[in-house]
């Protein structure tokens, strides 16, 4: 036997041995955003997590990667350049241990249903890097950052000097606060950093009340309206657990409040006149503790949760009062101080905010 023939036989033997330790699968799906390639070979075909897999267009190698996640008959391979890979490309890999396989990985009868079920835990619920979110953020009254009493004029019924000219009434928590009429917010969610930045606006439902003005002139009465709105923002750090998250942060709620009490005449003999007018504002700083569920359906998702807030301080509180109460004003030492004390505009004890919305993830 010639030397050349011996060399050829030697190399032919090596090729046969190499081929016995390699196998070929097919590309079934490309997840470009996550740089993942789904192939129809898994543990039953000798693959394991970390195994090297190379992809071929006909006989030309286009990319290689390593198995990131694996099941019995399929695997996800992480690559750097998924754009070069197309569905149907060959995926070649090596194995060292003897394989135990029942089916040809290239011809799996029930492959399509299985292929659709695997992304459920890997990329159909995969998380975005950042998102823009629109939210409906109503407070659950009376648990709001700013607290104030719903007032109606009670000057005609105040018999003795030193008593207040106002009484607190309403539907919520012994006359505390009003329900939310309009609410909305926007949020930037930087999931990779765990940070969320948001802006919010809330308009409280206007509270209105009627009462007598002068016990000696029953045709005169007071009509008072109390309205408030809040705007502000927050920053929070979120701890993510798949679609669920817990967070901690700070919330700033700038609340503006307004009260107007007009005197009217049932007989329309006297013109309408403003007897009291109050304008006020306060900045409430709160500790923010959100719990959120954000299911993501690529590229959009839903958001639902609760935000617990513990008001820490009321900063820059200012109240200005105008009054022209000639009939009952003398019953109190200071009409202005009486109204401010009755309103009791301050930070609340605890606030609870409901959150529901939609977002677009990237």
C-alpha cells in the first residue's frame, strides 16, 4: 500500500470519527430583539446548556453561539448577529456523550405546537429595556396626600362669639376630602436600571353646599364651592420579579385649593356678592411604596397596581383669605384665621393610589 493511500485512509477515518460526533438541526425561529435562535434539537439530541452551535447557509458558516436555554427537543441559542440567520438554516453542533433520542430532530411531528409553547417562558413574556406608560392614577378617597375639610357656611347658626362660622360635612371620612373627578399620568420606565420617573395630575370633584346667611333675613343664603387639584411627579426604584415589581421612592404632590362663598337672595332683590374667597397651595412630599403587575405582550403591555404613600411633610403651605362678612364676622376674633382653622389644610396621614394603564416597551 502506497504512502499516499495510507494518508488518505487516515484522513478519511478522522472525518468519519468527527462526523459521528456532530449533528445537524434546523432553525425554527429568530428572536432578533433578544438575539436568540430557536432550533429543533435539545437534550435528547446530546445538547446541553453552554454547547456551541454554528449556523450555515448551505455550506457557508454565518454565525455561532451557545445554548442559553434547553428542553428535551428544542433549545434557544444566544448569538451576536441574528440578522445573518434565517429560518430553515442548518444548525450544527457537537456532542460528547452517547445520545438517547427517539425521533429525528429535523422531523418532529408535533413541532409547530411545541414551538409556540416554548416562547411563553422565554421571550413572549420577556421584559423590555425601557417603556413609555400612560396611567389612570386616582387616589382612593379619603386617603390622599393632602387633607382638608369639606366646609359649608354656618354663620347664621352660630349663637355665641368665639364659635366657628363653618362646619365640616360631606361623604368621606367625617367630611375629609372629596372624590377624584379626573386623573392621569405618564411614566418613563427604565427597567434595566430599575428606575421609574412619572408625572401626574388629579382634579378633585367640586364640593358645593347651601346654608342660611342671616337668621333675620331668611331670603338670604350662602352658596359655597370648594375645589382642589393636584399635580406633581415621582421617582422610584423597582425590584422586578418577572411581570411583578415592588418599589420605593419619593412623590411630590402640589395641591391647589379654592373656596368661594357667595351670598344670594331668594327674592332677587339684592345682587349676588362674594362674601368669602380662599386660595391656597401646599407641596406634599411622600414616601412612595408601589406594587405593580406589568404583563408584556410585545410590544405593548398592561399595568395594574397600588401605590401606598406616607406623607412626610407639607412644604410652602400658603393660604390667602378675602372676606366681607358684615353680619356674622363679629362673632369670631379673626374671620380669616377662623376659616383657615376650619379648613385644616395639611398633609394627610396615609395615601392610597390605584394605578391602571398601558405601555409600549422597547
